[in-house]
C-alpha cells in the first residue's frame, strides 16, 4: 500500500525522528497524570510502541471506557525494544512486527494472548492471522494490527518510462543507472527483495543453491549502487538532488518528495511481487496492568474505526476486514486495493522469521556483500 501523509510526515519526520523529538521534548512517555487508574491506586496500563501510534484515534474505544490513554513509551527498533524489556520490564503490551515474534518468544518475554476475549478477533484477516512465526504450540503470541508495503521510489525524469508501465525491482540492477541507485542497509529488506526477484517464496527454509543465488544477486546489485543508506533523510536528499535515479524506500518519502516538487513516483506493485511488513500487539510476561484493561486496549486497536483512521491518515493497511467497508473506495484504490484486501495480500510476501543460525548466516553474508 502507498503510505499517505500525516501532519507529522508533512513536516518530514519518520518514526525514529518522531521518537527522538519526543525524547528531546521530555515526552518519552505520556504524562502519568493522564493515565486512567493512577488516582485510584491501580497499576497503569503500559504500552510500548513506535512513535506515531500513540494517537487517541487508534484506541478510541479504550478511552471511552477507561477515561484516557494508557501510559505510552516508544522504541526506535525492535532490537532496542527487546533489550529494554530484558532489562526493565513492567510493560503490558508492545507493538513488534511479525518477523521478530519468535525471537521475543525465545527470549522469554511473551505470554499467550487469549483471543477468545477479543470481540474483534473473528473479523481479523485470516491471511494475517496465519503469518508464520507468530504462534507457539498452538498459542497465539501476536495479534496483527497494521501492515504495509516496501518498494522503489524513482525519479520519473531519470528512469526509463517503461518502469512506470511495468514496475520492477530490477531497476536497482539496471546498468543504465550504475552509480545512481540506493539500497536500504537492512539484511531483512535485501534478502526479501532478492528472493522476490528470484521467485523464492520462503527465505526461512532455503536450500544451499537458493542461499547462493540470493547472495550472488545482491553482489551484482552492490556493483550498481551509489551507496547503502540507513537514514530516510539521506535517501530523500539523494533523490531530490538527482544523485539517486531510484532507491528502495517507503511511500512516506514519496509523498514528502512530491510535496517538495521533486518528480518522483512509487512502485506500487513490482511484477516480481510486493514485499511487506506486518506489525501487531503482544502481551509481555511481567505486565502488571489490569487484565481487563489489557484486552480492552487490544480490542480498541482492532476496531474498524481504528482501522479507518489508520488507512485514511497513515496509508497503512489494518488487520480488521470490516475497516475496508467504511473507507472510501477511492482511497483504497489510491493505495493499490482495487479488489479485495485479501487479493492484495495474496500478492505480497511478508518479512519472515529466521532461526538464529540462519539469521547469522544471512547477516554475515550481507556484511560481506556490502564490502564488495
């Protein structure tokens, strides 16, 4: 899906920048006096998430019932989040993405979710419920909430118009743009993209030949790149200046660049397949908040009204199928959903969980590839 602009994104802020800005302003957590339950001597509900997901519109039903938002704190990456949870704990609900759930489970920080207590669970999309690596021994460890695509942002005045007619990841290998392409410095993103080009569906269970094919393709790409980026701001600047003709990027950057008058477009549906993320809600093993409030909060996040806000204001997908019934069809079409949402998801590959030994192999390979 294309990501639409929010007021924060119009100012050119991404998740990490919003998080850092919050800390600078002394807002690493929502002020405790606003948290329901404190004045009654109860433990407050504590929610750990990405910056931008604390807005009341995403948990309106919880506020209606409990009188305010939970205590909210932010993380900038899932590795950072897990490290904090191992040290401090005391969080009730967190918001990681699907590919990290088994890592968190193996670290012993999660407890199962009793989905029978969620009134909105029956209308959560089955395709998201079934993402591998989110259950253990039949227990549900993760409740899907939001999802979206990763793709290519490119300069329409610098790239062959054929790529506008038929989107393709292969633009990052096109020798016509040697030294004018960029790639996100992410082993997960790189492997998922290369696997899509090669037609490899399951990166968590590759053969030796498939692993080598992924590595060789990434080595070919490395020769074509100007640089690997870790900051969206750097990637956007390189597109704006014309240093990049094309780069792996997210649609939020596309909207920011368009607003600046930069001639760019976003590859909504690469022919080799869409690469997507899916994030959701987990229960932490040492949470101390009221049990009923915990499930009320998750249910509020899963509501169709929360989903409508997510789709219309953030441009991300939502997990509740009913959300799409109350969103304007034109908005859905702008985000690439012209049929059913399940049809769109059927075309995508989500980032996958890799067992520790395989992740180590991928990371070592990626570091070697980057060195050239």
